[in-house]
């Protein structure tokens, strides 16, 4: 008798759960349901947090050490920015500046989630020109404020890092002077930090004033940048894994879309050919993160789009398939796409595991050297943590090296 009662209770509980589940699910997920034929209303996913960073960089002859450090450290900075709990979308831009009479006054590289392409352009910069003390800082800041495609989203952390060793020319009559420009930046919600390289006394006052007006921080580093530079036994393997991660991409789409992605592939190849193993390792760690996904993929990647369900493989026109699989039977195409997904997941797992070992190795070396309190890495991290908190981003992991 007890057995029959228990059995009946289980049946009633199961039926009740089935009947109640849609209502409970609706409350939990934003889906409303009044019955089996009700229309489903799904709340749209919230937009990702964004971090937009523009480096305004003096590229005159005295800045060679800092430029070399920037080429090594850009991926560390990206990883530092990416480690917020909210996994923000990272975009970077660059305004390189010299002075009138040099090969150029400014060169502007707009904000882009494709950090590979930005890095490839950074690799082309060499320290040259200059000679007198003041530089075209006013023009550089004006370009950074007004020629960059800044987001209008209130939840975006927008920041400029002005990096240089010499003060601005204040004697150019046709210049927009920095107090006017920084006021315009503040109106756009852009924070301006200043990093003084070296100890030129004439630079201190304007750099401090720019940071104060820009609601940012002023800090100093030595002429070479004071960045933490540690090579590890894990760099070569991580560099290899980074290249393997690149090899899992399968770009598809219209001719114009694929052509746009060809420049991305070329930038990645140039990076692997010219960057140090340590820089490639840092890039691999960033690309394996959630925030690094945009840089890794770059555009219409068939592997990710099929895996996410955004695209069905059999719905892609033959003319828009990647050339490497276009001539294959559909079953073999599916094998390739699935195989690339599995490989990508495995490589990302390996990178994550090695990254932990690399971080532990660097932490020990940094501690043995007396810590990183005065480093460029720590100072950038401290500024980001404080300023980004105002847009709801939470950082608590310290800088990535």
C-alpha cells in the first residue's frame, strides 16, 4: 500500500513539474508563457562592457627604448584590460606624434578590436626626428580627441594615455592648445592620463596639468618605460599554440568580406614573423580569453558561427564557403568544421594551463627583483582599476606581464 501511495505521489509530482516548468522558466529567463501556444518573449542579452584605449605616443629619436617596450608589452596591456570580471570588449588605437619639420606631425590609427592589425602598424614605427625639446603634443591630443571613433555608450571606459618625454609647443599660433582639447575630451567622457618618460623638468608641469584637467593620473617612468620584462620557459610553447589557434579560423562570406579578412590573416602572419616569442606568447594568452575572442576571430569565422548556431553549414552558399573546403562533399565539410572547433577548444585549454605556469614563474621573478610597484605595468593597471570602476568594471587581479 505504501509503495502504491509513493508511486502515485511521484507521478503527480512529475506531472506538476511539467505543467509548472514553463512558468518558472519564464520568470527565470525573461520568457513569458501562458500555455503551450503562448508567444515567447525573450529579453535581449545585455551589451558587453567596452574598454577603449588610445595611446598618444611620442615617436621622436629619444623615445626608442619606450617604443621597443611598447611593441613587447601591448599584449600584456590587452590582457590586463581583459581580466575585468565582466570580460569587456577591448579596442585600441594609436596617435603617433613628432613635430613640424619631421617626417610627420601625427599619424592616427583608429580604435579597432582587431589588435593584430594595430600591432602590425605599431611594428612599423621607429624612433626618429625631434632634436629640439618641445613636440607637437597639442596636435596629437587634438587628433586623439577628435579623429578617433569613440563610443557614445555611457558604459564604455574611454581613456587616453599620453606618453612622451618633452613638453608641448605652446608657441604655434594655429594650434588648439591642450586645455581646450582636454575640456572637449572630458565632455566626451574620455579620461586622460600622462606618462612622463625620463626627467625633463620642463615636461612635469604640463603633464601634471593635462592629467588634472583630464581627470586622470600623472606618473613617471624611466626613458625605456620601466616595464617588467621577463622571458619564461613557457614562451616558445605558447607562441606555437598561438599559431595553432590562428590555424583553426575558416573565413567565409562575400568576396569583399573574405578580402577584408585576408588583411587580418596577413597581419597575424607578419606578427608571427617579427614579434618575439614572449610577445607571441602574450598574444596567445590574450586571444584565448573571452575578451580576446574578437581579435582572434576578426570577422566571419565559419567555425565559431556554426558552433554558436548563428549559421547552418548547409545554408551557406557554395560561393561563400572557405576555398579550402568549398569543393568537398557536405559531410566532409562538416568533419573539417567540427575538427577545427575541437582543435580550437583543445588549444585554448592548453594555453590556459600554460598561462597559469607562466604567471607563477613571472610572479616569482618579479618578487625576487623587489616587486613591480614602480613599473609601467603596475601604474597602468592602478589607473585602469580606479577609473574603469566608474563604468562598472571590476579589476582585482593585478597587472598581466
